[in-house]
C-alpha cells in the first residue's frame, strides 16, 4: 500500500469495498474491511468507479467537492451488494452541475434505469435517485463491446458466468492494465479460454474469490468462485498479480490471512484485497502504434 501520487503516468487502483453479498462488521473484520464492492481506478487523472456497493459512500466522502463534474460508474451487474451505495454517494448531493453516469452490460443492451428506479423508490427506499441534486444518466451496452468515452478513454468488457450475467472490465493506461473480474463462477473445464484471452498479460487481475475449494461444493451455482481457481486462471493467462475480492462476509481477518499465505505459496504476487488499499502501476514504454479499433456505440436511456 502506498500514498497516491498525482501523475498522468500512473494507473492506480484503490479498494473501497471488498466484501460480497452483505457487509461485515466487528473487531474480527478490521484488517480487510466490511464494505461491499467498490473500486476506484485512475488512469492518470481520469477517474473510473467500478461498482456502487456500500464502499461507494466512503469513496464519495473522500472525493467530496473535489469530485469531477462528470463521474462514470461501471456496474458489473445490479445485485444489491453492487448498487446499494448509490444514494449515499456524496458528490450526488453537492450540486446540480454534476452528472453521474452508470454503465450496465448484462441486460442485453438495456440500461440500469428501470431497475434502479424500482429499487430506489417507496416503499423500498424513501428517496428516488432523480430527487438528488446531481443528474443521473444511465447507459446500456452488451458485455463484450468496448466502451469508448467522449474524452477518448476506452474500457474493454467481457460477459461473465453469473446468475443474470455480469460484466468484467479491462482498463489500460500507459502500457499497464488491470482487469476487474468479480461475480464469476468458474466453468468446467477451467480456465475458460475466452476469459484467459481477456486478462492475458494484465498487470493486476481483481478476481472473485468468495470461497475456497473446500466450501465451493455446497455453493455450486451461486455465481462465485474460489481463490484457487483465481490463481489457476491468472497463471494460465500470464497475468502478473492477483487480488482476491468479493470476500465472503463470514471470513474474518484470521481466516483470510491463512488463505493469503496459502495462495502466496503458489503465486507470491497474489494477495487478498483490503479496504482502502492502494495499488500503483507506473508507466512503461508504449508499444508500437496499432491500427485504431472501431468505437462502441452506447445506448442512452
């Protein structure tokens, strides 16, 4: 873990929520944290937020008024643990000149608007997102299509094996890359060849390791994987480091440290992600220029 340096050369990843399903609370959950999924990714000064679990509230408090006027939140999918932080995101409360855009790729091109409007409304929730000062815009795409933004930023995507589908993301900056592969269940055979190709040679892969192999038999079909399968995947793909993520809320600090020590016997650069942990990847020499790829078209709600 290191402090943030302001540089256009850096690809930086900070974990604001690392738990899956529900929050974890208590003295036995201090080291790894208790918030549900939210990851801040900075490609230089360009901010992306991946998932809007309860960790989004902590990120929002950190950003405060310094948050960009336009904020992009890339959702893996719409299960509650990945969207519950949206109404508590402080930048959404600070003014009408801010636009918050969500991107959802697991609904066959539909945006998250209808789903979010059903959830954040009475009798389930007292305030609609549309009542907040900031303006929300919701974009749909099909997982597998690249996302290309108005400023030229590009994010690659892939469809993940999860009930109802989920989206994986790959971010590239200055010849470095990080992949977010949360809410995925490993297939048979494993590793999946498409997923291997998607994460190949990445500097860091954030992977759903909710269970360990001894627990998985009783949880088959729930849409999650194990740290052992994560290690197998990234080693096959030649990725350089692995962050185990979407941690089971019943796994306390002592258990997770044992798992981390075990996985590091097989892959020394693997670790269990900790809340507020910062990973910094410095720029490398850019490869020779390649032919420009076609831009993706985003469907606006």
